[in-house]
C-alpha cells in the first residue's frame, strides 16, 4: 500500500503569512470570549434560553463539526476496510483535518456546559448515566479523539526521528485504525439518535424516527468524502501544488453512489411517514428543507458523468454543496425544526458566532502549521509541475 | 413490632366490638380512633389491630396527673379533642387516679387518693406533669396541699414506671420561665435530673399525647425520642418542611404586613416572624381541633411563635425573623416570565457578510478551476 513516490513530506515555508495572521486574530478573539464565558456564564455570552438550551456551539461545533471532520473516518473506511490503496495519499491530510475537527468538537461540549467544572462527571462511574444517548456520544467521541491522535502519531514520530517507536506502533496500529472506523460509525449515528428521543419536538420533515441514525451516518460518510475533495482542492491552490483530480474523480463516483442511496432513503421516508406535505407549506421549516434538499440534489447533476467528475471545478462545487447539505440537515434537525413550544426563538449572538468562527479559524491555522512542519501531504513529483 | 401483622383481622374486630360495647360507641368509631393513632405514630399497617387489642386487654394503667405553674391549657386541649367520645375513651383507656381539674374529690381527700394510688400501683403508674416547677426560694411559689411542687414531683416520680411532661412549661420551662424568671421556673427533667418524655406545645396537640400513651399501652414502652425527650414521630421534623405555605417560601412570595396583598393571598409568613423554619413539631401535618389542616396558627394567617421549641417560643419576639435551620432561601429567584429568546442583528449581519464572502470566494475559486480544466482539455485536444 505504501507508495513511496507519494511518501508524505513537510511543505516547509514561513508560518507567518497574511492568512495565518488573520486566522490567529480570529482564534484569539474566540479565546477571549470563551474566557469571559467561563467566568460569567452562558447567559453573558450566548442567546441561549430555557426553550433553546443549546445553540450553534452544539448544533454547529459538535454535530456539524464532527460530521465535517469525518474525512479521516471515510478515508480509513475506504482504504483500510474496502482495501482501496490508491487513495492512500489522501488519508493523512484527511486524518489531520479530522483530528482538529473532532478535538474541537469535544472541547465545544465543555463550552456549552452550564457547570463546565463538572464535565468529568460524564466519565465517572458513580455519576455517568449509562442509558443516555448523550453518554454514548460523549464517551465514543472522547475515545475516538484519543484513537485519532494515535493514528496520526506516525507523522510526529517520523518528524522527530523516533524510528523505533514508529516501528513498534506500526505493529499495533491496525487495532487503532479498526477502532477509528468503528467509533465514528457508532457516534455519528448516535447524533441522529439524539433527535429520536426528542419525538414530537422535532418538525415532521426531520422526524424520521429509527431512520435518523441511518440518515446521519450516511451523510457523515458523504460529508467526509466531500471534505476530502474540498480540502485537497484548497490545499492544492493554497500551497500551489498540482490538483489531485486524478485521485478525486474516482472518489466522486463513490460519493455519487452513496448520495443516491441517501436521497432514496430520505425521500421514501418522507413519503411513507406522510410528512412530504409539510414541505409544501409556507413556513420557514419548508424553506430550509428545500435549501437542504437542493444542496443534496444539485451535486447529483454535477457528478453525473465521468467527464463532469474529471472537472476540478464541478467536483469542487459539488463537494461544497454536499457540505452545505449536511450542514443544513443537522442545523434543521437541531435548531430550525426543533419545536420547543409557542413563542421560543433562537439566533446566535455575535460573541457566540465569533467563538464558532474562531474555532474554525483555529482548525485551519493548525492544519496549515502542521502540514508545513510535519510530513502530511504527499511529496510533489517535480515532473508534474 | 413484627407481631402486629400476625394479629388477625377478626381478632381486632372482636376486640373492637368489646371495647365499643363497653364504651357505648359503635365499633367503627373505635377502629377509626385506633387507625388515626397508629397513623400519628407513623406505625406500619396492622398496628391499628395491635392497638385495638391492647386497649381491650390491658389493665388500665394508673395515671397520676400533676399540675404546677400552668394554665390548664394542655388538659383543656386534650378534653376538647372533638372525636365524639374521646374524653370517655381517655378515661376508659387509663385509670386517671389523680387530676386536679377532673377529679371529684377535693382537699385532703384528693391527696389521700393520690397516695393510695401510688402505693397500690408502685412502680407501674404513669406520671404526667403539666406546668413548670418553681425552684426559687425553696419552691415556695407553687404549693399543693402545703407541699411544694418540687417535693411533690420528686415524691411522685420516685415510683413511676414512666414520666411524661405535657406542654412546654413542664418540657422546658415554657412561658413561666421567660426572663427574668422570678420564680425560677424549671422543667420536670431539670428537677428529676434525667430525660423524660416531653410533649411540648402551648398547648400541645392532644393526639401527640394520646399516641404516646397508647404506644406505651400497646408496646409496653414509650416511643423513640430525640435528645430533648420529644417523641420523634411528632417532633422529628421542623414545621417548615411540610408547611402548606412552603411553596410560597421557595418561590419568594412573602406577606410583609398583616392584611397586605401577600397576606391576603396566603403567602409565606416568614417575614412576619414565622418560626416554622426553626421549630420542631407536626402542626403542619395534623392540625388542631379535629377539623383538618386549616386549623393551626399558620393556616389562620398568624406566624408560628415556636411554642414547642426551647429558646424560641416565649423567648424570641413573635415578629422577629426566624433563624433558618437546614435551608436557606435562594440568592435570587427565577423570573416569572422568561424571555423567549433574543434577536441579534449584529450577528445576523455578520453571518450574512461571511456567507456572502464565502460564496464569492467559492465562486471565484470554481471559476479559476474551470479555466484550468479548460486549459487541460485543450492540451489533451491538441
């Protein structure tokens, strides 16, 4: 599997650029707001209320954030489980993006806890509520973060020349890779299960019952691939490297198939539950439902032919739309379609938004720093450019 | 207590029938009394059968009832228990051999009856003390038949099977012991130098006394008491815990003056000086006068004065705020009307700007990619 022509190398180059500076400032703003939030409480910073006890810090940072961080999971699934070695060069960068996505998603849970100093209760046997879906999500995500750092650690070991440790780790790595595929399958579907227990509090358009875990897991894998395309395209442009369309085009064929499966389940579920009528009412929920569906259907057209799949532009837009669709599905389920009672409404406050933006900025910043300093991206053959 | 459940229903029924015919009341009324007593005592199901049995079979214990510095309120309250034949029942259950208010005898004849009863039931009679005992100047402030209260109490207690102090005066000094206490009023326990069962209150709830007596009759011993000698079944909790106005306390709704809106709405009387939060008694659960829970001071709109609690009743000013035992009011109260979410225009604007910028950047990027695609296609075409 190890194709040494594609052996990863550090990119090198200066860490201080206009982009990294901007990202750093955004991350710092988020840090200050979070400090304020930890001292003065949620009410001082967020627009949360009794009706909306969670906002974007959960709906975006955790639910969407961890789904967008499924690149590592999707690629590991493809390369190691379905044994598609040709995609191996995409694994490490995808894993890196996932690593930060998940680590920050886990941290976001703490930001959202009213009494954050009690966070250790989740893991303490006397306090843990083992029958709760949230418990499953919390434990599973925590272990997965740990597993991912182990999965990614060869990059660090390589950099610091710890050959011996790397060799020893290599012998047991298969175990962690297997865990790395199992765990997200569990918690990404559990994030859907969270909505199952909300029952009637979820708008009929997203009240898919026992199919929710299936829908969330399918879209999580789909999003993982989309993010890989997105991130590979962006790093090619950002770091002035050749486009990886040759690897991405066949990947998009897999995405295409998965997308068809998802859409069939989604539409049939709506039809059989008799919920489709709700999509044709004049309501915000219906509007955002159509936005969500458009984001899923449009890529179907964009990736329909082999010619289209070989176009970097179309592929990029398709990936972008898929990410937006997965984003909308989750935001719709957790916020837009979350009906908590007459009169309640929620829109994030500016500080709340700045924290989320700061987290994304931090994620990108850390990605840039690591690919420049550690062997992550495949080496570029001089001949291609 | 395990034996109780084994006493069969028919036995209880038969016992009840016997007692009922003896008293000239119907069986049902008698069983109701037994059940009510068992409930007051906090006994498990089946205890009412044991009580019925005991009342039927037990030889009526001799009771000597002493009155010292008091107002006879305890006796009055007991007699005014409104169960139709309760007064009869008391006299049937116990043999009241000496009671200054109730006995027909007078003068030396009365004292002779007391001495005779004490001699006949030596070590077996129950001594009930009502009223505080003055000790100043050798106890000259209270004498009965020329004998000081101190001497009479010591004499009667020497051969008693059990001593029950009824009312706050004999329990801890009560009203007569209020500063400056010129007569040196003391409790029965102080004089006897030992813990006695106390039924404090001014007056105490008659059922707390009756239940204690019936417990003795049924099980041959007095009920479990706390360190102050108060039966735990009645004085184990503070009034505040089961107060019907408790929800108002927790919600921060208080009457601030007599007759103000809060007072008329039935809000918590804590700020009017209610001593419920520091007074141990079951007033809030059993009420007075057999007419249900509406009949106790707090239900009538007056703050509890803490009459059952040493150091509170007759000591603290009635309208002084109580010291909270074991609980404190919250620092702030939740709003009655919660804001149902805020609207953030700055945030909406920022989000729109970011979405616009992202869409623009994506479009530009896609356009450039498209050009690259075209270039590649042309290369291939050549």
